[in-house]
């Protein structure tokens, strides 16, 4: 059965994490048929790649703001 369309990119990092969490729960539940399990794994890999790229982009922006050096963040006391 061919796929109807490619999954869309998440609207945000947080949405990607939420979808990834839901996928992991479904996969760990052990109730998915093999084809759906494989599709879930593929989607999870795509979401993980999206999250990594967003984190890297934010890190690069912080480096620019901090004059090219990524400084250790310390929470306010």
C-alpha cells in the first residue's frame, strides 16, 4: 500500500518532541503491526533529526550573541 504523502515538518521543536514522545510510547506498547512500527521508526528518526538541527541552529545564534563563544549558562539564584 503506497503512502499518500510525506509527513509534514513539525511547526516547532516542542511539537516535534511531543510527537516523538507519542511515537515512543506507541512503539514501546508493542501493539503496532510491523509496517506501522517501521513507519514509526522512520518518522521518529526524521523528528530526531529535526530536533537536533533546531538545537544546533539555536546554539549558533547564541554563539553569535555571545561574541563567538558559547558561555556556560548559570540559572538565576
